[in-house]
C-alpha cells in the first residue's frame, strides 16, 4: 500500500470508528454500475463539509488491493448490494488529493509535474506487480499506465479529490486553467492514448469536486459522457 497507489483503508477506518458516522456506502453501488461502461467518469458535486473526502476514502478502502476491508463495511447498506463482493479489494487504485500538491498560488507552475512524479515513484516502488521497464516511457504517467495495462490486463480506478482547487487559486489565470484541463496528470483518462487501452480495463474515474466538471473552453472535451451528481440530487 502507498500514499497514492492502493492507499488502503486506514482513512476510512477512522471515519467508521468515529462517534458520528453517516452511511453513504450506496455510492459504491453507483460506481460499480458504471464499471466498464461509457458512464464510468463520475463527478460528485457537494458543498464543502458534505463528506466528499470521506466518500473518496471509502471508495479507496473498498476498491484497493492490498488490504482487507470486509469488517469496515459489515452492517452498511452496500453489504446487501449484489455487486458488493465482486469488487471488494479487487482493483488497483490511484487516489490523488490535488490540494496536497496545490495549497498556495506559488505551486501553480510545478504541481502537475509533482503529481506525476509522486505517482510514478510509487509505481516504481511496487514494480514487483509489473515490470519496471513499463515506467521508462517518454509519455510519462499516461504512457506508463498504458504499458501496464497492455502487459497485465489490469487497469486502475482513479479517485481524484479537490479536482477544482486550481480554479480557486488560479481564478484570474485563464491560461493556467486551460493548461490544467489539457494535461494528462489530472484528466488522465481523457487522453486518447490511455482511453483506448482503458476501455476494456478497470478504469473508473471518480472525481470529488466542489462543483461539476464543465467544458470551460470550447475546444477541450474534458471527459467523455460523464455522470454529474449535483448538490440537489441524492446520489448516496
């Protein structure tokens, strides 16, 4: 288990052991339903303090290989869902909190590269699951993930928290916003090279943001057929 690759269940365990815990586990059923479909890109929109990060931790605990989360989900509503055991701790997960890399404006020029470096470093550290040569790719993270999928048949479930923080810090920098939307390290699944190999893989993109993803620039198609769940809808 790592910080970004298959991060395990410790963060969700903290929520489950808290005095106040609200069962939002049926979000998992929604994501399972989108698995290997054109609707696998999901954006969850909620105001701040509505539990988006907790939900991201729950999804990481549920999908991540390398941990056993059965006890944490015991008694929750999702346990009765037909898809529950099929996906429990069966997938490789990449979980990114963008705000960890971008918490002040001075990071705008470097945070994309830092995200890629952090994920690539962890991929190298767990290279016993795939050959290290797959990571020696001129296309960086998307190329490495494509090679891993091509040789192992295993994709990744992406869980991205605080996807929108760049728009708060760079609200007056349209050029930075446009560059951010076009880069593969955050919207990695929209890059055609990786999308092609991901179509038959594990790929699900779960984006936890304070507002829905939108095509802010008409010449950029950010995600293909995403599902938007706004704050007025009951998703889970």
